């Protein structure tokens, strides 16, 4: 039987995310392997890797909130917004008032607009921005809305500042450092980055590739391979009556009368897990109503729109 599940890998510095995927393929001797969100080569930390049929959920894991430990280098800006780039400006005139710094950091909490870095994997007319950048091409990049849930000052040792950031998917740590540097008036770039959390995956529970190799050699891979249902447990769960399970796995929309429970915190458009008998994961679906409105919903109304059937994972 083919292995299926998610590995919580602690990526080492110097490796690309694709390098990690290639190593996992070699260790497990399986082709169906994919990561769930690129980490730059200099970055370390949590990189969930989907194996086997679990690759079908990779796109949904990328939507999870993230947490990072960031080291900023003040006084230098670069074209890539990190330490690998070409220096664009440099100053030794750096002074930071801790009170002012905290005020600036607090100003970034909440919904903010970010311009995607030119050296990034975001696409412009079907082509990755970093490919355009390497050819010397510059294109206009539209700002994107992201959310910073928490931004905590940790330490300062000029020219370096360390912060912890909890944020939504799609947040660019490099762009955040560049923006903070502009507010400070001295410029800055991302010097070091560790992703400490991605959804339910924590760096404290992640394994490095050398540990994975040992686990595989000892035949203990199932001890670290996280089942699909657990990997998705950052998503709210909706339960359906057992007799409705068949229609769910056939990809039909689910009406209100078919549900046993619908969390009040769910908003219209949210992605949810659909659980059947004995809380078996049946599918992922999009809520068409908010949880707070569910009690007054017409029982015949379709409240869940199918997104991906997962029964049998």
C-alpha cells in the first residue's frame, strides 16, 4: 500500500524547498511528494511535505496561518530585500528608540498592503517574478492584502533587530522588513528567517532530514507520517448525519438539514472539513452561510459547496 500523509520537516539553511522534496522522494522511494509553501534557501524551519495521495491537500495546507522569527539588518537595503541581494543603499547612521520602534511595529498589526518582492515566486502573466528579475525586467506589481495578527519585538543588538510575527498566508517577510526599515528611516533587509509554525505544524515537532533517513531505515516511517485528517485539523469541522455521507463523497452540495453541527465561528466562504460517521473525514467544502446564521437557515438550503472529496485518504 502506498504511503500517504504529511511530514513536518525542519528545513536546513542552504536548501531550496524543492531540494527537500527530492531528498524525501529518494528516502521513501516514492514520486508523489510535494511541499506546501516555499521557504527561501537561507530560511529554516517548518516545511510540511505531502506524500502519496496526501499531495491532493497540499494547496489547502498553504492557506494556513504562519509564524516566523525574523532577524532584520538595519542600515542596508537590497534589490532582493534579503541578505543575498545587491546592495542598493547603505548607512551607518542608525539609532533606534525602543519606544518608537514598538509604535512602528504596532502600526503593522492588522490588515496591511504589501507589494510582492520583485524576486519572488508570484506570477506575472504566467511567469514567475524572479525569472523576470533575473533578466533585468521590472514590472508593476499590485499590492496584496495580508493580515498581521501579532508582531512582537524580541531583542535589539544594532544593526540587528529580532521580531516574532504571526500572519496570514501570502505575507512576505522580506517586504515587511523593507517596510519597517523605511518607517525607521534607515532602511533594512531580511537577514535571517525561521518559520516556527505553519497551521498546526510546529518547529518543535519537526524533524530534520537526517532524522527522517534514520526513521526510514528503521522502518518507523508511520511514526512521523501525519494522516491527512490530522494535517487539516486547523480547519473548522462540520459534521453530517451518517446517512448523508454518500452524497458528500459523491461531490454533492450539502443542505442544512443534513448537518449535525456547524461551528458558530465559521464565516461565509470559509473552507471547512466535512466529517461523517465516527468523525471520518469525507471532504473539504466551502461554507455558503456564516455559522451565526445557520440556526435560522432554510433546511433545504445548500450550506456546503464541495471543494475536494477526501474519503479514502
